[in-house]
């Protein structure tokens, strides 16, 4: 999940002002010509399947921050790690990555614990496992997968998504690297054997899904992935991607009737354009399966609950009344957001964090599966 900062604005006569944020490990450029920065966020789950901590990667430099939840998720203890992801994979720290250039998803065991991470660099086709995630004060130990296996899809500025498909019956995960604007697809298999390179082969997608990176997995109570819900470019039409029966190397995509730009209020004309507007977070119910998906609109500050996931033709969206913008503060205005589920040890999603940046602003949506009980709270980001 990534959350770019504000887009470039037309030049003015105002002088450029640098504010050095050494204590935060950041530099914030207040300039009409400033390039947008971006972050990539990945959660780690413990042996009970509960959200243990979050990691944020700054795509401008490769710097990594660890965010550890406290007090029921209302506090996130943040610290900058010694590890630099760019250095570890052989990329120069002064070579900033663009939004969508890195894809990062967790691989989980049958109990739900994150056992490794899968990383794809879409501009080069580089791929790696990150082993022992969260141990020793590191995001993980990089194990490069030989031969740049994603190079057949590699492109600058392409719209990509990484879809991890869990199978609770055989413990074997599959992953699909999908280019949303062309429909090109690669299948990574044998991901349970992270000590060796995975199998990689082309997969078939009937038509380009048009998704722009925001996806949420739909899972059964046993933890098997049955589909992914993606956000289309532009108007935010929701797209369902699911495997064709008994064919791991074939994916089908279906455009639903739900268009998020029509679900949410029309933003004011002054709303910044450029940062991704929508984010999705899967919501697991008391039995452990995905019962809903929370849709987040960074522009209007509103939320919507997506239900009837089991029948794509009946997918429905309910706009919720809460506005989360006052909780994030002025520093988060005009930025894209990451939506990260807070999962309990019983497998239920008890909250969703909304993050504008590792130290810029955060809020917690509690009881996201129950509109009557759903509430919003400010999250303290504590260095």
C-alpha cells in the first residue's frame, strides 16, 4: 500500500523554502515545483494472525520506518531503522522511485503469520524475498530472486498490482503481477519454498482490468483467497479479479456497477489532483472470512462500506457519515492515504488505520464491519 504526497502545483513567484526535518529523518520541500514523495506500507502479522506492526518505506530514499501499535492501536510508536531498502537491493538512495514502481506484499503461513515478504521492482523486473520479517530491527533480510523474473512486464510508469492468492488447504501461495493498463500478467508459484527461486510463467488475463494499484483480497473463513477487488483508474470503478476454475494461470476480470466517484461526494474544485484518491481495506468478520471492504476517499474525507462480495453483480456501497479529515490535521491535506487493517488474534478486523505518512498524521476506524458502531479516533504518532 502506498500514499503519495501532494501533487505539483503551477509555478508562482514565491521563493522556495526548505525546512530541514533532521529529527524526523525527512526533508519537506515547500515549493510549487516540488516533486511528490511517496511511501509504501506493509503490515506484519503474528502467529495468531493479529496485526503485529507496520513498516513504511520512503520511496524517495529507501529509508524504512517501523510503526508499533500501542493502546489498542491509538498510539503508533515510530522509529527510523538503520536498514535502507534501496541499498540492500543495489539501488542508489539518490534514485527516487515513482509511485507504483515497487510492489510489496506479505506471504503468510496457515496460521496467518507473516513468514516472508515478496518485493517486485516494476521498472526493472527485479524481485526478491525479504526473509525473517521484523527481526533484528530490520524489515527483512533480502534474498534476491535470480534473473529479474518480472522483466517481461517491466516498464516505467506502468500501472501495476501484486495479487497474493493464499490457499489454506495446501499452504502454497501464488502471486500474480498484473499490469493494469495492458492486461499483461505473470504468475509466481511455489512461494512456500522461499529458500529457492519461485516458478515464474505468463498468465492469461482476458482484458486489461484498468486497476491502478489499490486492491483488497477477499478470503474465506479458512484463509483461502477467492478474489481481489481493485480500484479502476479515473472514476474508481471497482473491478473483481478472480482465477478461472482449476486454472492457476488464468485470471478473469469483471467490471462492477459500483463507481466510487459516484458513491462519494464531489470534492471542491480546490482539491489537489495527482495523489491516488481511493484506498481499500478488507474487513474480516467474527468467523474470519472477508465480510466487507472499507473504501476510503482521501479527497472528501469520507468512508464507504462495500458488501455482498460473494456475488459480484450484487456488490453494493453504503456511504458513511463520518469525516476523518479533522483527525489527520493540516499536514495531511492533499495527500493520498494508506488504509491498513488492524486484525485481532481471533481473525476479526477490529479497526483500520488511515495513514498519511509515518509521522504526518493517522486515524483509526473502529468496528468497521458495523456501521452503527463504527467510530473514528485520532492516532498519536510517537517517535
